[in-house]
C-alpha cells in the first residue's frame, strides 16, 4: 500500500526547499543546509569509495531531519503545493550539491594563476586601478578561510543557531503559511503576524 503524499501547508524554520532562485536560497533552512554541506565538502572530496561518500551524504540528510524542529526536504509540484520528497531524493540532492561544490573548487584551483604571474602582467600595463585591484586580490587570496566546525547533527544545530547574526535569525510561528513565507520574503518575517 502506497501512502498519499500530504500537502505541506506550513513551513518549519529548518525545512529545505528544493528549487532554483533567490526565494528558496534565502530561507533559513536552506542557509543552514548549505553551511552544513560546505562543512563536509573537504571530507567528501577525500573519500575514495562510493560508500564513504554515501555515508557523508546520508549523515547530512540525517542532521537536517534531527534538527529542532525537524527539517524536511520539500518540493513545489505542478498543483502549486509543496510536498516532502523523501530520503532517497534528499540523498540524491545532497550528493549532487556536494559534487557541484567539489567540482567548483577544482575549477577555482585550475583557473587560479600564480600571484607572481599577475604581478608581471600588471607591471607592464600598471595603472593605479590595476595595482589596487591586484593588492586587493592578493590580500583576499592570502587570508586564511574561517574554519568550519565538525559537529554531530545535534551539536551543529546548536552551533548554527548560536552563530547566526541576529539580523538573519528568524523564528517562524505556526501561523505563517507557506505562501506568506515565500511571497513576503524572509526579512519581513522577523515579527510574523498571526492570521
């Protein structure tokens, strides 16, 4: 017996909304999801076996599911409503995002020219603007990246909510509908109104 998918009428703060566009990318759940995925990218890239990569993918989905409130992976269907996509599709989506980030990181390394080469090129046609741009590029490329925490799913949820800036922390009350959540934009939901 197959279960009938249920329409999602309310979003939770930790829900991941599958789709393209800024509307979906800026939701609190999607922001948390991307932070969590980026935390595991290096470990994913180091894995030689498919099994190791699958375990990382499944642990990310599990972390979202274990968040408080539990996160769901939702997709808008042709009827205009959102539905849960299930674990299998969530694993595929997470694996694809990990592969995309790994590929983008490899492309950055290949396309990155040595700084000495930039200095030679810019010294031939040096203007104050190109020199300033080169200095900004050098400082940007030589500054160390912020370390990403390696945490259990529960600890990550606590860390994430403690380290978000107050301007992006949004508490959604149960009365916020999916339509209101997406159409009003995240910034307008700082103090949601009850219907």
